[in-house]
């Protein structure tokens, strides 16, 4: 370690990172991370630039190709990036855009009325984080090309041919830098979900996807826009209204488009977008939407006698039970939080969205009394259930840290009181719980055994859920409450680890727990607090040599290495088969264990998956099982 007291601090100590060097030094500042999420963000940045051309009315086709060498090509038929010399920098505008942060046609308000790539760093960041990148521009009857390596131009902008009549657009091909990303293997499903969203949100735009690794092709074009999007999200559910509510209106230079359809489920599925960017953390447009919906339904319920004078108003939770909604806004100067644009911050948008949605949805309820009655009846029933749940929740919340040892779940707490240093193992069964309690490090590891399978919260209201003993124990142990009352500052452990058997029952219990956390403590997943333990499948022993292995491939590699040893192979069917020392050594020791962090790569896709696996509609689940049955290995040995 350098002794900072001996280092001279003067002007010579000040570093200036030239060009795109800052991006390569701190990539997380620009794309969020260098894991799979950041890798896919590279594709989104280039696609967003093509979508901006579509929003401006100059592009109606985008093609995305993943090549066998893991490079990616994004092609559009927009105007083509300008190639003429920049008046101040005296070099091609193409090179300026690809090598200079905050350079683009989205700041002056002339080239683009609305834009998702507001920051002007998308293309240059992708360039900086790629081993190589090549841009081809079809413009003014010619085809131009320039190639870069790790953000540095290695060729000039040169003419390589003649463009056909009317041919125009931009083709960008890049290979992510292996020295920066943990892996450059793209997940086709994640890319497809993003492209599907963009196609729903941009009427008249055709998006094609090609994956050369599997010869897979898919094209998206949705005439119905976000109404089709909502129907797609509800396709496995029983809906309360055949035709979704839809409004599209421009107010104060902001275009607001919203689609709403209720179903008979208990969860909420609201997805927000700003200039076609999926704002997964919401923002002011979501705030305005929620306020408008709550106000419109409450006023209708009172005018038509669904609520008496003595009744309290329906809460936001009540009116959003069973709601599926897409909220999309287009505005000239969006203010996003962070380069990955997860949250919209324009204060004026809340009032605009609230005004548009309140007026239109109020009219919709008045003009569709039968649909309105079904919706309001559901909201009133949710309110009654919420009141019952409040009493159950208060019972759970009253259990403080001093009472955790008397919980039905037999929580064995740790001595550490700093949540940042504490972790909770949620363990399947008393047998495994006993081994975990004996094998753990009591200073910072707490253990909560679960008896059997918890309730499937996808099919249950909050009041019934809170009657489940295991769920009450879990909520109390974590200390955060749930739903709208979730408070991350009260979380008692900053690492929650699910540890279940490696069999079909263990997988089911893990899925039930993941469903609970996704539906009622999603922020805990977003904050990176939830993990899945990876216990070994086998113990191999030959004399004093012992190996714990985690896959059949790893087992076979040891058994077939040709050293003449005779191995005794033990297959662990459950955690309870391990003694405390083995469980600590393989699954609980921070120095040797392997944990799988639970993340939400795509909230829409996660929502659909949980609904399909755990919801009440059987046919979609049957189709999924039939489709993937041949892929199952070691379901239950």
C-alpha cells in the first residue's frame, strides 16, 4: 500500500483523462455495471439512437444482429450520421460523435423533437468499451466508413462505395471489450424483450432480430402500440375489461400515452417509459399516473354510492390491485437520473400526466358503467382485505428485534448489529436448519428455518398471505414490512441467502420464496440484497483426498482424469445430509462458498415469468413444461 503521507500533492498529481479514457477507467459510471446488464446496455445505446431517428420520422426499420464471434450489428434506414466537417473541431462529425462525450444532435432542439439518447454519450461510450467498432453511413449517395479500436480511430472517414437510389441510414458493428466485461455472451431473450418493448412503443416501426449463433430470427411490428403491449402482458390472465383503456394526448409540449387493463389477480404490473426508455425506477410520470388513477376511482366510487360518507378513501394499493398499465411520455428535454436512464426527474411531468389521465379515465368510467362497476368492486374488496391485512401486519410489525427468538420460524439471530455486516440464511427444513445453526459463524450469520412450503403469494391477497406463519416469521426477521410500507432503512441483514435442497422440492420452495420477494419486496432485489446459496451436489473421496463438486461435468472430470484412484461418490439429496462442518465448509464459509446474486435483468420479462409459473392460468404453464421438458437434467434423483 502506498504511504499517502510521503506522496507529493501538487499540480503534477492532478490527472487529466483524455478523450474516452475516463469511460474505460470507470465504465460503471456510464453503463451502470460491467456485468451482463452493462453488456446489454451497449446494444440498447446504439438501438436508442436508431429509435430517435424513428421518433423524428426518418426511420421505419431497425435490424439487430448478434454474430457468431459475439460482435453486434445495429442497422437502420434513418438519415445517416452526418460526415461533413464539424465547423469548430474541423473533423468529420461522425468522428466527433463517436469519440467525444456529450456530442450529438440532441441538445439544440432542432434535429430531434424528442430523444431517448439525451446525454449524447451513448455511441461514444459503446465505442470506448469495444475492442473494435466500425460505422458505415449511407448518405448523400455515398457509403462512408470509419473503424475504431477501444475508442481510437484507426482509419479516417473514407468513401467506400456508392449508395443506391434513396438508400440511407447507419450501420454500427462492435465487439465488446473482453478486458472490461466479465462475459460478452449475449442473452438473446433479454435483447428480444427490449426490442419488443421498443416496437410496442413506436408505432410504424419494424424491428428485426437475427442471432447467428442459433439461426434464430424474429420481427416485431405492432399496429396497436401500447394497447397491444398491455394485452400481451395480460395474455395469461382473466381480464375485467375486454378492451383496455387508452389515452394519447399532447399537453404543454409533452405527449402522454397510457393504456390500462385490469385483471382478477392481486398483483400490480405497471411499466413506465420516457422517450421509449424503460424507466424501471419510475419517476415523475409514474407519480402523476398513480395520483390520477386513485383520484378518478375514488371520485367515481363516491358519486355512484360504492363508498359511503363514513368510508375512508380507497388507497393507492387498493386501486392498483390487479392493474396492468403502460405509461409512456415523450418530451423534448427529459431529465434522467444516471446514464442508464432508470428514473425520470422532470417535475412538471407529474402534473401533466395527472391531468391527462384523470380527465380521460374519469370519462371512461362514466361511459362504461359495467366495466367501472367491476373495477370499483374489485378496489373496494381490496380495501376490505387491506384493513384485515393491516391488523395482521401490525401484529407482525410489533415483533421487534428482542422477540425474534420466540418466532414460530425459530430464527437463530447473530450477534452483529450492523446490518451491512450481517446476513440471514433462509433454510429449508428443520434438519438443514439445525446443521446451519451449528455450522454458521454466530457473529454475523443468522439462520431462519422454514417448515415446508410457504404460501404461493401469486394467488393470495395480502390478508391471507399474512396469516401464513412462515411468511410472518420471514417479514418479522427482515424488519422492513412489505409493499408500499417497505422501508429499506429497517432491513436487519444486508445479505439474504436462500439455501434449499438441490431437488424438485427445493427448487419449488426457492421459486415460492422468489415470488414472494419479487411481488412484495422488489426493492430488496433491485438493491442487490438477495442471493441463492450453491451447495455441492457430490462429495468425492479417495483416501484422505476430498472434493466437493457442484455439477455432473465437474464430477466426471475428476472421475475420468486417469490417475488410477478409486473414488467414493456421495450424492447429496438434501442439505440435511451434511454435517455442520461440511455445510460450513461448502456453503456458508465466505472464503469458499459460491453465491448466486438474484437480479432483475428485465422487469417486464420477470413479471411475465412469475405470472406464468405461479399464476392461476394452467395452459401457459403446461405449454412451458412441454416445451422445456427435454432440457431437464437431474430433476429429482
